C-alpha cells in the first residue's frame, strides 16, 4: 500500500496538530490528534534520506580507540541488562545491529557471544568499524538480511527510519521464535525539548523524523508484532542536565591532575547524589528522561 507522506506515519490520517517549526522552516513537528504519534511533517523523501545518511560525517570519528573500547563495554552492559529483563541472559545465536555506525553495537554483540552482522549505509562508518573491531559491517536492505535472528538491535535508529512500525514488522519476519529486539530512541518528553524546543537533539533536522514518547513507542512495537518487556531510561543518566562546569574545569584549572580529580568528584556527585531522584521520576512518569531504552520479543503464534 502506497503511504501518504503528508499524513500521520502511524495511522495515515490527516488529523495533525503542528507543535514546532523546525530549524528548516519548511518542516514542522506534528502530533496526530487520532493516535498521538509525533513526527516530522512533511515526511522527507526516501531519496533525500538515503543521500543524507550516505554523505553525512561520522559522529565521534576523531575519538581515539580507547574511547571506542569504553563505548563497547558500556553497550555490552546495556544489552546484557536488557536481555536479562527478557529472561535471555546468556543467549547466543545470529544477531544484527542495524544502523551500526562504526560498529560499537556489533562489537558489543560479539563480546557477548553472538555471531553478529552490522548493517550501515555510510561507507566511511563501515570502514572504521572493520578497522577497529574486525566486524562485518555492510549495506543491506531488510530483504537481504539473514533469517532466524536471535537478537536485533537498533540504537538511536527508529527516530531516523520512515514508517517504523512497518520496518519492525519486516524485522520480525527475520527473527527466530521469541527472538529479541532492543534499542534506544530519544525521548520527546525529555527535559531538553522543554528547554530548547526545536534546537533540542530530539528534534534535530533533518535526521529525527519520528518523535517517540513511552506510549507511542509501546504502540509501535506492539503493532509491529512484538511483546514489550520493558520501556524505560538508560542508567545512570536517564535525566541529563549540565552546566558546563566540568568542561570549564578541565580547560582552565591547573595543574591537569587537579582538574581531572575535581571533574571526577563532580561526576560522582552527579551520578550518585544529583541524578537518582530525577531518574526515578522519569522512570515512573515517562517525563524528562533524555532517551528511552526498550526490549521486546517476537510474539509467538497462537
């Protein structure tokens, strides 16, 4: 069925209420009055998105290899925790990380014992991932993706993909029975959006074409054929706020050892004293958290 890019991406009705004019004023963020889904309006064309993702620069491409190693360890810990929530701790098998970037998710999957493949359209990202992690990262369509997957991960991806429900429904056809899908998306109800509006990362133009709340993410997953296990916030910084103090200290305070120690103390205070209460509020309400994490399993046939 041909989709209408001027209608709600979820229910295809045209009952849209504009929320924000974006940094490109030809585009808005619009909420559907019928189903509540929030998305960029009008939806950008397939050709525009394909060209953009193949040509854009690679985020953090100048980071040293030790930064990537730490990122892999953090990602593996998150995957392991979400698998544990789904009763799948220790699971192995075939896995795909979609929108793999430089391969952090693929390397994390491999560290947990999965036979992993990364799918990424950006050729520079592919080459970086192969060099850093000796990972298999290729540009494949969903139809070309392997079947009987035990695990499919999408970290900061669903907000970029046109018609995410249909995308996830197609993913389900490649999953083994009760296979696991997990990932992250920006939270439309995050603190940054209330403060910075169209300049917040959640509303970034032209990349973030879908805007998820906990409720719309759940509906998208369920309508795609998934049983939702958990939707929450990535620990320990579910709610993120910063005043730039640590960056200033690291730049201006001397000697460097004192600056690093002071910044580390501030990090500890934020992690264990400042953040726990707002993080608890976000977990209970779905508001203010920077991003949403989710884990779901393929529905078994009745």
